[in-house]
C-alpha cells in the first residue's frame, strides 16, 4: 500500500528514524503483550460464571497459554536464525488478533482453551524477539521503555475490563478491543521488519556462548521463579481480595490496576535513568520490596493495607525482569543472547503456566485465602535466587561497568 494512502499514524512512523521507529513499534507491541493476561485475571470471575466453570479453572487457560508461549520462546534462537525477525513479529501479531477474536465470541470453554494456544505462541515470539533485539542493540533506557510499555498495558487492561463491566457491557467487548489492537500491530510491524535483525540471522555456524552451563541453568531458574511470582500475583490478586478478603469488586479491580500501574511507573523510571542505575543494588532492593509488599497483602490488618502492598509489590517488580534480560549479553555474549533469552523466557512462561495453575488447585481445595501465604513463600525463594545468581555471575564473568 503506498504510504500516502496509509493511515496518518503509519506515515508518521515512516518519517521517524529507523532507530526511533523500531523502539516505538516494539513498545506498542509490549503494551499489547501485557494486556491479555491482566485482563483475564480481572474478567475471570465473570467469565467463570458465564461459562459455568470453577474459579480454579483459570489455571487451565494459564497452563495452555503459558505452555505454548514457552515452546516458542525456547525455540526463539532457532527461529530467529532461520526466519527474519520482522516476519516472525508480523505473523505473531496476526495470530494473536485471531485468537482474541475467538475469546470475544466463543461460547464454550473449549474454544478458549484452543484459542489460548496461538495466543501463547504469539506472545512467546513477540516477547523473545523484542527482548533479544533490545538487549543486543540498545541499552537500559530502551529496555526500560519496552518493559514500561508492558506494565502500562498490564495496568490499563484491568481498568478497561472493570469499566466495561461497570457500564453494563460484557467482558467480551474488552477482548474484541484487544483483537483490533493486535491487527493494527501487525501492520506497524511491517514498518520495522527490515530493521529488526538478530546477530546470527542467516548464519549457519553455532553461536559463541560465554559463561558456564551452570550459570545459564541458574539464570533460567531465576526467570522461572520470578515470573511465577509476578504472574501469580496478577492472576490471583483480584480473587484473593474479592473472594477471600471480601473487598468490593470495583475497588479490587482498581487495586490490581494500581499494582500494574506501579510496575509501569518503575519501568518508566528505568527507561529515563536506567543507564545510571547500579543494576545489582537495584535488583536486591526490588526483590525485598516484592516480599514486603506481598506480605502486606496477606496480612491485611486494614482495608488499605493490601492495596498499598499490591502497589509496593508492583513498583518493586518493575526493574527485575528488564535488568536481568539486559545483563544477559554481558553474561553469555551477544551472539548467544537470542538463545539465552529464549531459554529464560520459556522458563518464565512455563512458570506462569505452572505456578498459577498450582495455586488454582490449592484454591479449589483450601479456598482463596491460601493465595496470600503461597505468594509470600514463592517471593522469598525468588529473592534468594536473584541474589544467588548475582554471586554466581560475578564469580564467572568479568565485572562490567554499571553492574
């Protein structure tokens, strides 16, 4: 389509420098990447009622989506070596759009399960390609921007679902809106397809990997346990507040949105001053903040405490994932980064499939109040893992400025 006939927003993208345009489009993709999961967490009680499903059945959808996400993330090194990264992004956005159309219109639970497969695969491709490209070719500011975009999407999705339900509209309309956003994203990806490239794209030789396998394995574990905490908080916080602690549904929806908004704010700060931040000190402070915040949610001595705790946990969570991804080229080398990021993201998404699903089983057996102590215990393991990874990396990889 000639540019003069295109929507003005795409002409505007075309007139940007290729460097700026790639970050803007990748950021928009990460906004949409953050929305389906947080939207599902808030919409699920209404969905479960409409579909005649148990509350714990949310774990089935997270398991299917997460498993598909993990498979594609695990194969991202191979995929980005075999296919142009831009082509993968366009295909992924299109598949996500089709999946969300099914979410918006399906009547039977089985259709949601089936649509979760391509939705998860699309997320895995967008996440792994975007993270690997920025980690190798950009710095902390760009990494902060795309992850702030994810946090922004995760923040506004609960607000959107809460507002639609409060207005008497169905949760289905929210997924319809998300589907339209994905189809727009597919067109936007076409504008950067020629500029988003991986170091090993089109080459046959094996990538060089720095760092021992033990370090890579523990890095993968750390991503697993961190994502388990973040994902489980996003999926189950609303259910804990409403079904377990008796909070008003509208207030709880706003509290979950505040959690994601705080995550967005901290990643936005990373996008502004990230290159000046001491990475490891920031990671330590962040993991402690997550534990304290979730402990406040569980404790719940007054109505405002779990709301504050969710906000604190969200703000503290913000820097962890992007900083760990940003450290990947320093620990394993630029050529191996797409493979390492793929392994890390597949572990992260496997965690989002497994840990919330396990919590769902516990909820069905013990009730929603079990969510609080499980989140706190998992967060403590996560904090210890981040510290152990830092120590292992400092012993195996030469120190780098800013680390």
